[in-house]
C-alpha cells in the first residue's frame, strides 16, 4: 500500500501526463497545455490574477532551457514554488523562546 507521499508523487505524475502530449510530445507541456493545466488545476490562482500576461511570464520563467515547453523537472519547479508559498502563508510560525 503506497504511503501518503508516494500517492502525492503518483498524483503529480498523473496530472502532468493528463496535460502533456495533447499537442505532440508527451514528455512536455506546450504553452497551450500549460494554460489548460493552470486554468483547470489551479483555477483559483488564475482567476485572481488581474494581469492577463502573468501566465505567459510564468511559462517563460519556468522554461529554464528556453525551448518553449515545460518538461517534468520544470513543471516541478512550479509545484514546488506554489507549495513553498502555501507553506509560508498557511503555516503558523511558533515563536521560539
């Protein structure tokens, strides 16, 4: 039986695969696939953006090798960044004496 962490990793792999390859290469997200992912899986974030160019800039920043696609490690940078932001916002810091 998989652990909670193993299930989380399996979920990340499954979500990436659900969007990757809709337009060809199933190992990367194209810009269109990235936008579909963001607008579906992270819709609350996307809807709260007042700047229509924010997703384009995110894609460019995440695309470390500048090939116009996001591979799985680049995708994980997005997930990791969001997780860190959530952690910083949601975790109550207990003061240390």
